[in-house]
C-alpha cells in the first residue's frame, strides 16, 4: 500500500543536483510529485543533505529550479529528495507540469 500524500509520475528528466561545497552532479529524475522526486546520480549523497535541483522538461525553454531540498534516502545510486523551498514561478511551472502529466495518464 502506498501511503504517499502526493501522486507520483514516472518521468525521465535530465537534472543537475547542487550540494556543498559548490559541487554539481548530473542525474536523471525518475519520478516526480509536488513535494519531491526520486533521482539517479553517481554522486555520493547522504540522508539529510541539503541540495538544490534543476531539471529540464522537454519543450520548456528553461529548467525548473528547486531552491532548497533535502535528501530523504539514498541507496544504489538512487535518492529520494523532498522539496523544501520552491520560488513561486517555478512552483507554478511544476504545478502545470504535474497537471499535464496527470491528464496524459488519464487520456
């Protein structure tokens, strides 16, 4: 039984994860919800680590940026990320993207 509060959508978006100290790593977002995502990356991360995240959405002119997020879990090159702070324009774009993904799933 899945007890998540937010619906998650399977995606395949190129992403850049930024942590401290000023390191960036390329990854792939594998599923996405309003409050977080699951990503794959070769970079070592740990639970509780604060990061920022940006990801490219096909057909969008610029990446969606998550200003502040926390790594919730990490295993085997995959990690769960919980979104903490998202600027209003990016939150609106994320909401529109999730709405579109939901429509495609139902369509």
